[in-house]
C-alpha cells in the first residue's frame, strides 16, 4: 500500500485559474497536472498510490465553509481530505468543532500563505485548541519559492511550537523545512513530529540520510506535493534512496497508517 500525505487539488470550476495563479510564482517548478480530482486519481493509478490526502489551505477565514463542503463531497476510499482553519479566524474553536462533527481528523496549514509565524504567541491559543481537539496537522515547513526570504515556518520556529503543544501531532512538510535542511538537521530533527518527503529529490542524499538518522525512520511519511511533482517519480525516488524494503514500507504507508490509527482512522 502507498499513501501520499501531500497532494493539492481544487474544485473543477476554479482549478485552471488556481493552478495558473500558483504557477506564476513558482519559478522553474511547473505543475504536472491540471489540479482537478480526476487528474489526481489518474496519477495515483499510474503511480500505484492507494490513498492521497487532499491538502486544502484557507488563505482567509471566509474560505472555511466552502473548503469543508467541497472536501466532504470528494471524500472517498481514495481521497482523504484535510480541513483548513485560518489561525486568525474569530471562530476557530467553532470551526475546529465543525471539522470534528463532519469526520475530519486532520487539517492543513501554510504559515506563509496564511501569514502567521508558527511560534507567535498570538496564535498559540489556536494551536492549543487543535491540540485539545485530537486532530493532526500537516503544515508547510521552511521556505517557499513564492515567498523568498520568509521565515514564518523556519525549523527553529517549528521546534518552539512543538515544545509548546507537545501532544499535537504535526507533520512538517518538505523533510522538515524546504531549502533549509541544514537548519532542519540542527534545529528540528529528533523533535516529536513527522517529516513528509515532498520536494526532496534535489537535496544532497547524504544530508537526507543524516536527517533521517537523527529524526528516526519511524517519523518519515511519503508526500509528493502533486501536481508540483509527479507521484510516480516521487515513489521511485523513495525506493531508490532507501535500500531496505522495510524502510520503504514504513515511509510509503506504515508510518502514516500508524498515525491515522492513533487518530481513530482505520
């Protein structure tokens, strides 16, 4: 079994516009799909992926309801939608309760698009509420090509957040911090959180091995960041990088299935 914890799709009526807007700020990284559900399902079939998380982002509080409604409509045995709450919503507690009532067990956050520092004390009550809810969080970590020089989600900030909400299960995307992997190694690796593997194909392999050795193979989960990376190439990358079959099995499904089981998803 293969589970992709990090894929992006949009409602058909806005997918083309959303992908075009994002691609305009993505530099040399261009999408390998059109951002629709059907396109994701086709790529999953090609790559042999059994389940994919749909990582939605509420870039403003007013997007909460539309994301919930659409996510419920696409939920299936192949698609595991994540909710999203804006940390500065005036009703984040009610929105977290709404997600729980509608069967969500995880949410996606992107500190750069949502414009918050992960260790800012003003968003700590929000993270405390998430911790108490029992949901897990998939969160962008590190830099983002669309926000050059922005450190809203640096490894050091992420480590401070984890210290403050130790019971909140956080998956730090992009192996703990895109394009700041030396800082991941020094500041975040070994912390009680998970790293996903999205967008790591261009990292020095020795550095990846050092991060994994320090962090622990049991806390690494597979993510592609589709449509910004091809799912089949990302699966092949993991199998080539981790020579032991048991390590590949843990990354491609075992570790995330353990986390989902912890959160009552079977």
